[in-house]
C-alpha cells in the first residue's frame, strides 16, 4: 500500500499540534504529580482512619457487652465451634418435691387421730385405717409464733465497791461506757451479714428490725465491725502469714470505692490454691507497692512460691519474688471476645476465627494434660511441646488484606501475640511441671462476692471502715468455707 503524501500546510499543522501537546505536558505534569501525591496521602489517611474506626467499633462492642451483658453462645468448653445443645432430660415427679427431712432433724411430733365419728355420724372400720406421715418446715416469726423470743434482754445486778485500802472502785464485771449494749451473738450475726452475705448497712438494719424487733443504726454497725476487727486482728495476721507460706497462691484485684479519698480504692485478695483460706486488703490504688505488701515482700517471711495471676505489671517478677503463672482464662477470653465481636470487619474475621481455634486447641490440651496423673518427665515434654505451638502461633503473620490495603489482623490480636511472646514458656507453662492450676478462677470467684456487695453498698465511707471490712471479710469467708456447720461457734473461737 502506498503511503499518503501530506502537503506542507498539513505538516505545519501537525507540528503545531505537537508543540501544543508538548507545552500542555510541561504545564500539566507538575499538577499531575501534585495530585498523585495528594491522592496517595489521602489513601493513607483513609486507611488509617478506617483502621481506627475498626478498632473503635470493636471497643464499642466490648463496652456494650460490659453494660448490657453478653449474648449466650452455645459453644464447646473452650469456645470453639458451636455445638448442638444436649437433649434435656425429663424430670421425675420426686424432683419437684422437697426431700423428706431426716429423723434427727424432727423437733416436734404431733399425733392426729381419726375423729370418733364421721361428719355424718357413722363410725370407721378399724381394718381400713392406715397411717401416713407429713412434714412441715417452718421458721419462727416474732408476731406469729407463740412464745417466740426474738430479742433476749438480760439484766445484770452488778455490785461495785470502793477499797478501803487503796480507794479504787472495783466490780466483778466491767460496767462499760453504756448502760445497754448489744450481745456477742448480735455482733457475730451482723458481721456475717455484712461480710459473708454482702448486705448493705440499710439491709442489715431492716433485717434485724423485721426478724428480731431489734433497732440498730448505721453507726452501731460500723462500731461492731471496728470491734470485731480489733478482736480478730491477730487471727487476720496469722491467716495472711499462712497463705504467704503456701507453695501456690492466687492473686487478683478489683475497684472498691472509698468515699473519703474521692471514690478511689482497690480491693486486693490472695488465696491459698490448696485450701479455703483467702485474705483481702483494701488499698488506695492499684499500684505495685500494694502488691508487694500483699505478698509480704518487705516482711520477714515473704511469699516465694508460685503466684497465679493475670498479666498486670504489678504481679511480674521485676516486682515480686517467686515464679508467676499467667492465667490462661484471661488470655483465652481476649481472643474469644474478639472472635465473637459483632463489629469485627469481615476481612479480618477469617484469620481471627482460625487463630482463635488454634489457641483454643492449645488451651484445651493444656487442661487435659493437667488432668492426667503427674509425671515430671512427661509434664516437661508436654510443656515444651505446647510452648512450641504457642510460639509458632504468636509469630504467625497475618495475611494481607484486600480492598483497604491493610493487614487482616486487628490491633487487639497483635497485642495478644506480643503478650504471649513476652511472657514466654517460663510464665505460660509453669503449671505443667509444677502441677498447679493454669487459670486464676479461684481468685476471681473470691472477689465475686465483693463485686456483688459493691453494687449494693457502693464501697466504704472511710479508710478505717475499709480496713475493718478486710479483716472480717477474710475471716468470715475462710471460716464459712472450712466450717459450714458450726460456723458461728468457729467464729466465736477466733478471739
């Protein structure tokens, strides 16, 4: 095909267009570069803001769960794949009835014979008469029970004389400062209701008035706790020393507002992993100084065993002696709550689910190993194997996301990975070779009653009252668990 020949005029026109394009390129190129840089900067800003929104959405869901409660999910014991609920077993007719009390519990027996004649005037056939037993369980009430002594008042006639030799006034019984005082049984009951049952002062006042006709004030209740605190202080110090001497203990803390210090304050507890002993302490803050005091670091006999706690910095080895076992329940709840967070972005969900299932499998194997008979060699091998799996999981990189250009790993999971690597084998798997629990559920259960009491009474008014509450709460809780029968007798023997 022969080429097309252009005229000089057409060639000049094309050259002019080329010069115009070249001039426009020189003018538009800087604008294009600036727009390209601005676009890149805006994309980075959008990605950063989106990541922040995702993080805030997860935090909002966590706050909603704290305020409104969590939705119950039918899960496996480790929170893995949901399972179908087990078929509900049908109840027998006997399960709906109160059990028959033992013969030793019968206090009164009443015979109810047949009437002499029927209502119609006829007699009964002796061969048709049968005997049946029925029971009635009841409690005495001041207004409805005859001869019920809800309040016992004892009057003492105390003689007092002055010694002719020394001039000192003497009596066989201390006259005290008040003419009328509350007896030891009332003081023990008040201490039990406030400490063990967790009632507020107003609830105790109303209960004593309605059941016993006994009128007391909030100030009297506070004085009762102070007297019991002074009386039981040696037993409290001995309880604390016994727990510090235990080989394995649990420790935890929770907010406990003290009005005298503008609502600040924390309740700490330490408990023996192998007994029912538990000791509480109410302090001004959550500082490491109070953790040291609780574990007796500055005493003659500080705790030197294994402490099972969460990963709060005050419990770490740089502050406290001995070994630390991190609570696996805390670690597992972090990934479980993230897995079921309703605001988790869709592109992050697959990786979070996969990571959660792998971590749940490690946790379940750990609990299975602890349930097996103890063998030191086997436990050391199991500890090494679980740590290798945990380390590999913590170092596992997240897949690159699509769409937003971000990694498919939420910030909370990134922090959990770093926490596992920072803890290491020595803080994650001490429980296996040492045969200790792997979670801190015992300390959390001990604090549960205090959390419920906080909702009723809103904490303590003064530091002095909080100190007294710590003493009576520690001894009442420990005594209640070790002496469920004969509880008040055991309390009375404390001092």
